C-alpha cells in the first residue's frame, strides 16, 4: 500500500504532466523541449532608423536576416512603469520581462540589484539540468544581476570591461565547447560610438563591425547545430534604448526616438510582433505603445524552452512573440477612493478560450474570451501593490498596480 506522502507525490507528478500535455496540445502537437536552447544577443544603444539605414546599405546583413521589428522600451510615460532610457533599466527589462516598478533598476548604478525574478533564475529553477551564461561587454549588467550569480542562477558570468572582442570570443568558445541552455551576450560598441560621435559614418561603422561580430557568433552556433542536429536554438537580437534626435549623442529621456528599440529572431513571430495594435489605449508618441516591447523578450524565450510558469506566481509584464498570444495591451488603473481596480485588455477575435484572472496569486474570476475588461471591487486592506495576472490560451500576462494609473 502506498503511503499518503507517496500518493501526494504521484498526484503532483501527474498534475505537472497534465499541465505540460495541455500546453503541448495548445501548441498543436507534442513537443520535446529537452534540447531547446536560446541565444540572446544584446547590442547597446542602436537607434532603429539608423539600423535600418545600415541594413539598407548592406552593412548589417546578419542582423537583417533576423528580421528586426520596431519595439518600444522605457515603460509608459506618466505611469509607474516609466523608466529612464539608460542601459541599466533597459537591460534589466530585457532580462526580467518587467519594468522598473518591479525590477527597481532606475539608473546605471552598478550597486543596484534586481528585485524580481530574472530569466536566468526562471530557467535554472525549471530544471537542474539547465545552465545559463551572461557574457557582457558593459560590466554593470552583471553587477545588477550579482545576486543571481551568487545563487548559481547564472553559472557563467563574464565581464569584459568594454571589450566587444572579448565578449564575442568567449561566446564563440562556449558555443563550441560549452553546454549552456541559455546564453546572453552583450556588445557595446554602437553605444560608445554614439556617445563619442553621434550619428554619422562612425556610428554606421560601429553597427557594421558589430554585425560582423554577431556573424562570428552565429557561425559558431551553425557549426554546433551541424554537430548536434537535435538541438533547437532560438536566436534573438535586441537593444536597450534608442538615441536622442537630432544628433544621436545622448539618451535617457522619453522621446519617441529614445524609446524606440527593436527585436529580431530566427523563428516565425506571432502577431504581437508582426501586427502592432493600430489604436492602442494610450495613443501617445505616435502610437508607439501599440508595438511589442522589450518586456516581451523573456516570455518568448520561456515559451521556446517549454518552461511552464505558474500563473499564481507569475510577475512578467511581457507577451511571448512566438506560439500563442495571451491578452494584449493589458492595463490596469486603481481608484483608491472607490477601492476598485479596472483591468483592460485585447484578445484575438474568434478564439473560444476562456480567461482566468488572478490577484496576488489567487484566482478571482473566470470570464469568456468576449470580455475585454474586469472591475475588481474586493480589494484587500491595505491595498499596497497588487499583481494581476490574466491567462488566455494558457498564456499568462501580468500587470502591477500601485497608487498610479498603469497601462500597457
């Protein structure tokens, strides 16, 4: 006869297997994620229009092959998500899927530490056999994630002190001989060129040189894939911020050019990236908030790796750019006087999947897909900060509510 503890363990295992089966069914077939891996390439300070210029001139063919699409960074102006368009907050969002109201990296201060779960942590905790690396040219990135390094969530943390060749060569080495499931590599030269010379030939040359370094990295990945045909690699390329017009020397403020970023990938993207919302709830900055955002990188990589995240503990603001799309344009506003929170979102028309809404990990509502809003009038006392998660197509998306109106 089985013991109660043994029966509970079997029930838990069956529950996890059922959840994985459901996700695989929603993806259309049974997928073995054991050999799925991801490479995230971060290129610092690349303004989207300047990248387009380099691509059109044939100077960035490697990045062009990843089909970069315009996105936004810096959160939403006038809300708790707003963050400066500096590198510290930008890379924190890329690597956590959250804005500054969660990750708390408000500047380029290397003494700051991430205050939400990182992509490295989520991957490491998903399986003891999964391994992560962060190889950066700009050292403060790994300084901000020092707690993850200490805890072993980042097993290899390399700081190259501004030397992009160091970051390139180390990444090539790890792709050739290592066994990492996720590698983040950061290259800094375009940002340095922008600060030194602004837009112009020097900036274009920096983009072209970086493109060649990315080519070396992808050549190493191609060789690895030929030797390991069962490995399925997602490759993404992105930046942390744009640059201030008209000269491109600086960044940090909330202009459209500084908030414009990009994401490219080697897999077919879904409508979150390819079909921007033409009439976003917040129409500021010429509709910039209808685009995908830098917060979408993390859920995209988690989706490719097949990592099932518990909606009761989910705290990621972004939407995956591959596979099924969750709700889009999730937004929330708190009426402290009436003690209500209004949630708003968009869903893909025609879907028959229901929605589930969680507040602080507790299921508070089940709705039909025809719903586009929900008012929560049963708030705790004190209200404090509330994390809401809306699950659609078994894809969770979260929003953090505080004493300010928040929209996505």
